[in-house]
C-alpha cells in the first residue's frame, strides 16, 4: 500500500476544498436533473395508468370483442318466420395415421363393429398402408365420435369440418338450392347470394312460409301420384307484395345428399321452365279487351261455328254452339270468343299489353334459374289469335301467376321476390285500371262458381280462378291429345285477394273418379281447392257466407244468354 | 439543497418505485389471470353457441311439417279445420245469441253486452 490512509502526506487543503465543492455541486446538479427526469417519467406512467384504468376503462369492451364468439362459417337461410332452411354445422371426421397404429387387426375389428357399413377387410387394407393419412369416416355424429374416443385406439384422430345442412330436406330444395362439398353455392338462393352468405353472420330471410310450403308440396305430390303425372309445379304468391309464399317443383331432390342430383330433378319448372299456358292466358286477353274499352261485360260473340284465321281453324273444347256473352266466354273458356276479342283489340295492342305485363322478357328474381320467354317474331292476326288462348307465347309459371296477381290486386304489377319484405325500391306500375281489375275478380269468381273451375272451389273462402289445358309440343307440332299440361290459376278471397295460386300438372292421366278426364278443371283445380281449404285457417283468412248480400254485391256478375240468330 | 433532503428524496423515490413495481407486478398477474379466464369464457361461448346452433337445426328437423303430419296421422288423427268451424270474435256473440234454445249462454252474452254484472 503506497497511499495508505494513515500516511501523513502534505495536504493542500485549499485545493482539496475547491475540488470538493465543484464535484459536489456537479453531483447535485446531475442528481436534480435525474430526479426531475424520474419524476416526469413517473408522472407519465401514473398518467397513463389513470388513462387506461379510469378514463378509458370502457375500451376493455372493445378489446373483448376482438375474440370471435362463433366459428360457424356460412350464413343461414331462413323462412319468413325464422325457421332454418339451410345452416352450417361443424362436424368431426375421423382419420388415422397408420404409422401410429399399434395393432392394425385390433383397430380394424373394433372400428368395423362400430360402423357396420365399414367392412373389416377394407379397414384392414386402409390401416396397413404406408401413408400417414387415411380417412376412416367423415362427418360423424357426436355419439359416433364419442364411441370412437371410447375405443382408445392410438393413431386415430379427429378433424373439424363444416357441413351444410338442410333441416327440411326436400321441402324447399329448388328455392334454397344446394352447395358442393366445399360449401360453394351451386344452385338456387345458395348460388344467387353466395357472396353475402360467405360473410359471417349474414342470414338471408326468404319470403317462404314452410307451413304453406308443406301444404302445397303435400297436395301437389298427392295429386301428381293420383293422376300419374310426370311433373308438377305449384306457386303461392302474395298479391299485394308479389312475395313468393310457397314454390314447389316436382320431381325434386334431397339437398342433404352429397350426390349430384340428376338434371330432371334439379330443374326448377316453376321459374326456369317456360310453357305455353293454354286457356289460363285468357285472363290476360279478357283484361286487355275490357281495359281497352273495345268490349264491356254486356258484349257478346258468335261462337256457333268454327272460326278461321289464316289456315287455322279454331274450335271450342266445351262448345256451346251459340252466341256467348263476355262472362260466358270466360266461364266456358271459349277459344272462338277469345280469338274474336283479341282480333277486335288488334295484334299491335296485344303485343304492347304483354310487353307492359313483362311477359316477353326474363323476369327479375333472386334465383339464377329464370327462363327466357318465347314469343313470335312476326305478330300478325294468326299470332294474335293463338296467343289469345295461350299458344305461341311461352312463359314461366311464376311469370304467369305474377301477372294474375296484378289482374286481381287492382291493376298494379310488381316484380316477384323471394326475399322477405321484397326489395323496397322495386318498380311497380299500373297495367290495367282498378275498374277492370274489379271486373276480373268477378269473372274469375264466376268461373269457379259456375264455370270450368268448379272443382277449385273452397266453400267460404271466395275462390276465383281459371282452368287451362295446354297441349305439349314435340318437335314441330303438338302431340297427341292425352299429352298435355293441366293448369289452374286462382286467387282468394276474391273480395280482396291476399294470395294467388298456380297449380300445373305435367301429363296427368284421367282416372275413374274424373271419368277419364285429365283437363285442368278435373285435375289441377281440385288440388288448388284442397290447398286453399288447408292454408286459409293457417294464414288467418276467415271464411265468409258467400250467399250474403254484402258478398254478392261485390262478386256477383250476370251472364245473360244472348239470343241472336 | 442539503444532502439530507437529497437522501430523503432518494429514499422516497426508491420506496415509491419499489411500491409501484410491486403494484404493477400484482396488476400484471391479475390481468394475465383475467385474460386466461376470458379465453376460457370465450371458448365456452363458442361451444355454447355451437350447441345452440346444432339444437336449432335439430329443432327445425324435428318440426318438419311432414313429420308432424305423420305423427298426427299416427296418434291424433286431427283433420284440417273446416270453414264452418271458424268464427271471429266479432261474430261470436251474435252466433251464441242467435241459437234457438234459451240456455245460459244467451243470457250471459246478453248481459255482458249491456255492461251489467251477471248475478
């Protein structure tokens, strides 16, 4: 130690003192700066803590929201009452890594006893491969998953998968459509709203009512079986909003089956199919003629002889062979009378009218499957004549029934919609005067009460309608007599129609009960009548006394026989 | 500034920082704990939501009108309501009053109409 403390060393006190004071001062200054720095730091930290915990404690909620509370992928499709028509369920699928399996034989035996449709042989082969991944069974039920877990097999694992499920099976197959295995919509609403369904929590609310849909389906399927028809379609539409309440097309398919349905079953005959409508088209002819002012309800036409237009002879199916008044022409469905009426109005005006009705262009609808109507390019007298009773223009059943809705609702045409509430900005326009519409209501009621549509009646519910029987085309000509479509279009209750209904049977055959007849009045009309009887109490339509003077004053229509030579 | 004051401040700062350190440590652990609980609860919510979702689909499946109709045909044999079985509230008193017999129905309805209490 050279500089020991005890060493007496000459000290220059002055120098030491001055050194001490400057050093102390500097240390003081430094520590004060540091202190201020620390204090500022603490104030900042305290401020921040206060900010987080007192002033902005509500932000906690935002933080919590970052966590998803659901993992369901594709949105639901609901009916108008919130019933789930399509939803996505997460399921588990069992797979195995054969390399991890200790005893292949034991595993194969256990799994094959659990799933009788998986054979021991195929399982054994699967599990003995050199792969590292083989499916055992996909989309298990929770019970099955638990059972596999219970086996305690090493090397068997589960994978989470999503599966589109349609709880109502076939009931709404054509409207809702279906998806492929990767949950991409490939038909119906599933396809049309594919994009918005993918975005989470965006359900599609349809205007369909499953209860009404079922009644329509039930009666239509029964009718189809009874009359040995090869196909059928039925539509119920709200007259005021043009919302589709029910829509069925048969034959159909089960969207829960992963197999791709065949073309015939997947074809939506209600919207995609276009057909010549036959006599039900006379509703439009009559409304057009009445609205043009060329005829009134007291007018009449001579239907005693066949009528020639060009090279065509027009005959009546239910021939009366005399002069018929306008109401009689409608109730007996006279072709001759309709043709004469249409020719009085003229082909040009007829074309204008059908264009205004939107029957000459595809109809806007929330389905990818909509048919493009067919109309003649040359629209002369011959065209006008055949179109007047429903031949020469082919439209989809939905277009037909939507047109009828505008005939009975006071004359306003709207676009049909499958979405609850419809599209608010959807255009609507007047096609006939409310006065003509009122006459049409009376005429349609007459046709059901006393004309060809008697079997479509449902006592108390004031049904109105029109029957039709349209021959089917094959190649260039019309095929034999027993090959036709039978139609009924109706509305109820006629004093202020709430719903319009269309029933179409493809190639119905006459039976003993109908005395061999297979026309619209004998086959489709009774189906419609049954449906109206069943759904009216359900949707809150009260039965009324049809003979009461109040109802008669609204719906009565005279149809005097005209005595002319 | 005397050195004793400085010493006091240093001690105070030291104490404060130790205290705050302790508090922050405590809070941090509380937060971790809460976050863990939240994750657990969120997992539960997801599971419950999925269960509800499955139950809703199952409810729809069990309520298939076709199935209900089949059950009705098997066990109840109820038929659709006929038009003569339906009456509105408005027409009800007149329906009862218009009956031929002079049963108690008629009297009660008539008295209720007048607003007096039936005795």
